[in-house]
C-alpha cells in the first residue's frame, strides 16, 4: 500500500491530495449520519454526500494513476485542476443541500435550487469533456513503456466511462432516476437502488466504474489486446442491458430486501 501511495503521489500530486480531502469528507459525513435525523427520500440526508465523497476519491486516485503515464504534463496539470474544481463544486452543493434537508439533483422547486442543479450539470459536462480529451491522449500514446493490453484497458475504460457519464443526462432530462414511479421507496441496502421499479443509477454506476474494472482486466488478466476488446464488448452489453431494463421500468432485484 505504501508503494502504491508513493507512486501515486509522484505521478499526480494534485489528485493524490484531492483524494485524501475526499476521504476526510467521507468520514465527516459518516459521523454526521450518526448525529443527525434529517431524511431525504426516506434515508439519512448525509448518505448521498458520503457516497459522492468516496466515489470521487476513487475517481481522483484512478485518474491520478493513469495520467501519470502521459508525457503531456501541461495538459495533465490543467486536467487535474479541472477535476478538483468540478468536484469541489459538486461536493459543496450536494453537502450543502443535504445539510438543509434538500435534494441536490433534480431539484427545481425554487430558482435558487434550479440554478445549483444547473451549475452541477455544467461542472460535470466540462469534466467529462476533459476526460474524453485525456482518453484521446491515451489513444495517441505509443506503447513503448507500457504493456499494450494494459494500454488498451485504459483507453477503453476511459471511453466507456465517458459514454456512461453522459448517460447521466437521461436522468437530468427526466428529473428523476426512477422509471415507473417517483424517486424514493424501497431500495437495496447501501445503494438504495429501487427494488420495485427501474433505476437508471445502476447502469450509470457500472458504466462509470469501467474506468477501474477494464484497466484492471487489461493489466492483470489479458495477455493480448483482443482479449480486452472482447471483455469490453461483454461489459458494455451488460451495462446496456441494465440501462434498457431500467428504462422499461424493471428493477435489478425485484423485491429484494423489502
């Protein structure tokens, strides 16, 4: 673990420290969950910020690790600060709204809440476009100092991440992540994914975590690039299935945990 952390720090100091800030935020939210009784959609209001803090921490460490392999250091530095800025905007709004007992996403009950939602959307759009540019740099990268299967894992992991990050716009347009009912109601423990109706967050989750899973497959499992391509084809098929099931109003695990 120490070797991993020291290597990560040397590759991208900005995202290395950003992750530690997010982990502190995660712990703070967990403490607040135990201290507060405020609920949003039937769960403690600080559960959502806690999940976003830990998710962004994983994203920062992942992109810090990958971008350390790129020779374009100026672009990497700019990208790192784009990540920090966009994620700071997201976390401040999500945590602030939670503290007030209000929804952060899909909340247009007042002009102020609507503007906050718009700002988050703009921040994520800018970040996703910049991440697509980082993917482009990896597609241009020559495999002189990196295993080709691993390189293709990073390339395709980034590409799938970008595609399913934009899938979030489906939820934004609908102003809801549940298909067939209003948001809220019975859900899986931890994730709160609906056990009664379609939930667009599931495909969004698995699609975006391709950023970690596909490069890991390329590094530890694949011996040839075509194996990575086959894995990605199956993975995208699986996530697309989750998306179509959600859009048709079907839950991932009907009635589980009810």
